[in-house]
C-alpha cells in the first residue's frame, strides 16, 4: 500500500513539473503566434488595398457604357436579393430550411427520373423548326421565300395551335402610326414577314426600291455564303522561284502582322532547305481587277480595295469602325513581310516590288483566314465595309468572274436570282452600301432573312447570328439605351444602315407571343439622323412587344 502511494506521488509530481514547464513557455508561444497573426493581417490588408486600387484604375479606364452596365448589374442584384427575401418570407411556412408544401409535393411519387429534361423523341440540339414556333401546315411558297419547311407528315414543325401568327390588321394598327412619324423622310418603305411561313404580314411599298445603305450587306452575305459556303477560307500565299519570293494576296482583309510573322518563319525554313538565304521580294495583287478606289474616294470608312492588306490597312491599331488608312495597303503588307523575313534570318534585297508571281513558283507558306461564316458574322456585327467588299469579290471569283466592283455586282445578282429572290429594280453597285447607287426593296431584305432562317440552309445561319443585338453588340450597342433601357433592348437583332439622309433597319425579332418575325424599315430624306434612327428603333420595338392579333370579338 505504501509503495503504491509513493508511485502515485511521483507520477503526480512529474505531471506537475511538465505543466509548469508548459506554463513557462506559453507566453513565448503566444507572442510568436500573435506576431504571425499580425504579419498575415498586414499581408491581407496590403492585398486588399492593391485590389481596391486596381479596381479603381479599371473603373476610371472603363467606357461610360461599361460603367452603366456595372451600375445596372449591381442594382439588379440588390433588387433581386430584396425580392427574394420578401418572396421567401411570404412563401412559408418553413420547416428545417424547406417550405412545407414543397417537401410534401417532392415526396409525392411522379413518373420519370428527372435525368433527362428533353421531351422524348427530340434531339439534344434543337433545329430551327423547334426554336421557331410553327403555324401548322405551311402554305406552298415560291422559291426563295425561306422559312422552315415541313414534310408531308408535318415533321420539322410544332403543333399549329402553339403560337398563332400576328394578324395583318392588328399589325397595321400598331405600325402605321409609327411610320407616320415626322422624323422619318419622305420615302418610307416597310416589310414585316412571318419567319416561319414566309408570309407577308405588313407592307408599306415593300416592293419599291431605295438606297439601303449598309443593309445591303445582308445581300452580300447571302450571296457569298451561297457561292463559297460557310467553311471556305481565304488563302494568302508566299511562293518562290529561284531567289525570288512573292507574297500573293487572296483577298483576306483580316490578315494580321502575327499571321505574316508565322508565314515568314515557314518561308525561311522552306528557303533554307533550298539553301537560299538572300532573296528579292515581290507582292501580287492580281487577284482583283479594275479600280481599287471606291466612288466615295479616300475615306476612313474603307481602305483601298486590294486583295493584300494587313488589318484592313488600319494605322491606329483599331479593329472596326472608321480609322485612318494606309495610302497603299498592299505595299505596307509587303514591307511588314520583308521585316519578318529578315527577323527569320533571310536577307531581303531592296524594297518589295509589285509583280505577278512567276509561273511554276513553289508554295513556301500559306495562311488561311477564319471560315467565311465567321467573316460574315464580323461583317454584319460591326458593319465592316472592307470585309463586305472582299466578300462581294469572293462571290465573283467563285463564279469565275473578274473581282471588280462591276463584276461583283453581276455575280451577287446572279447568285440571288438563282435563289428565287425578288430583284426587280435592285442594284448592287458595291458590297458595303457606301455607294448611293445601291438599290434594294424591303421585300428583298425580309426574304433574305427568312431564307437564312430556313433549316434546309444551315450554311446561311451566320446571317442571323451575325446581326447586332439591340443595346448590347455591334452597331446597335449604343442604341435602345438610356437609364431604364428601351423596350426592344436585347430582343431586336438587326442590321443598321446609315448615310446622310438615308436610314434603314432590317432584322429579326420574337414578338410577345414567341413568334419570330423578319422586318425591314427604310427611309430616305430624313433631316436628322438621330431622330430617324429612334423612329426606326421604335418600330422594331413595337414588333417585339406586340402579339398583334385581333380580339375574338373583332370582325
């Protein structure tokens, strides 16, 4: 018993000494931990301050439209949180984080596993007939009317009672007062078409032609995509024979300095394999014919129309919109290529000379543009005049025609005629719409749009996907704006057209009932550009917010 007590005493003493030692070292450990905590806090504070400074710099550098978007986003988020809290409070009763009614409903057995939300028998990627509400059995249409098609069994559409189309009388009641707006010019043409059936719903001299300005790019796009296909790529080549290298332009206005640098590296490797290290450089622009100057003359809206240029001949590092242009875009491109060759180890003697590539020259390097479909989207979104002229010439080249202004006009017309489109009085003096001699009708513009919506013509889809979105993208990015936004913002997709005294708008919209409509509004002689554009925007917005069907008691 005595031994047991002694052992217990010694064990208790050891525990006491250990505790005392820990007690003596605790202040030091506490001080060390506190120091680490202070250091971490300082680091976090410094990072937070740097992040705040960076955010302030980004805010100051942001465009006014970007600031407005940020404010609207923050306000919407705050409003959404308030609405959510009010809704949650009103929706009760609650039980352990779940509304009682929801829990009871969730426990009720239902058919289906929930693993697949796609209706049985449908594809995971809906085609146009599923996206565009159908109107039931479709009437027979003339060639070129466009719009989704169905077979004898009605496949390719949805039930006729889903989304009825607007009625012509109700649509007229909505649009006619807006067309009489005094801010529009003396010439006022309009066409509204059901994109599902191709049926004309509203017409105001829809067959009459007038200056389209940039909406003529819709015709350019459809013609180029039809002639070349949406996957076609425009090639720029470097070829060589002996100690002569020639840069051959193919008509790609989107060529960049980086593209030329890559071509120069490949060219240098090919020359090295031939044991050629010193060359004379030429450049070939024979792909195009006729004048390279548009009738508007030197202009920031369009470079000289040549098959060889870098970034559309822009000299200010911009990517779209008006910009100063190189006096000779082809020569400037050749000079850039010469510098890149030198950087790649090839000596270039003298300055580049314009000349045709010699017969039998071997291909040394090639660069291919983005697919034609992507080029069309870029052209329409930003109303890119240089791309429009290039695509008009691709239409001519595809038909074996010389790539000039006059022959491109003929090629575009010929291509559209084969599609059965209404071309009476139409003229395509250029591909961009800068030429006031261009003439199209609203009926042609809406037919082009419904044709692009046809599920049987997927190669034309970039015509629709490239259209600017009201209030958000491209040439409609600064329209349908304001503090509260206009009714058509985010709903209207349309190609704009603006020249002095000429204002046009053509595109698509889904109305209040979910029906897709194609529209074209054209006016000439307006005294004020901004007022005319606002009137056109109101017309498109009226379509977006209109079911436009007669009441059951009407008639």
